[in-house]
């Protein structure tokens, strides 16, 4: 079973018991895919104690976007290239 399948199985199990991870909460899930790094840091902190954190983190190794498994995996913004100084 792949990591993604294991995560899916755990999420379905949670749903069968009427529960969901915090990233699935209506009105709050935007933090996990926010463009704002501070909000993503909040989301990563909110992952603490998640019932599927282990499976989520394992599945996240194959994803490099947003917050998964308690960690912001968004690539850092590209640094601007230095401009050449032109002698006057
Ligand atoms: S550990 Fe994964 S499933 Fe749990 S709240 Fe964080 S992103 Fe959502």
C-alpha cells in the first residue's frame, strides 16, 4: 500500500467515525494552502496532535506544496537576480 493510499484509508476511517483533520474544517482550511507564509506556519502548528499526522507526513514526501503533515512544504520564493551595475 502506498503512503497516499494509507493516508486515504485513515481519512476514510476518520470520516466513518464522524471526524476529520483540522485541515478539513470548514472556515479554517484556507490556512493550509494560503499564499501567506505566516498563515501556513499557523496551519503547520495546528497539525500538532492530528490523528493522521504520521500518514500525512509520509504521503507528503511526494508533495511539495502547502502544509502537509505539520510542515510547510511550499518552496521558498525565488530570490531576485542581482542587477548589473552600469558604470556612468
Ligand atoms: S497532519 Fe495532515 S491531515 Fe492532519 S491537519 Fe495537518 S495537513 Fe491535515
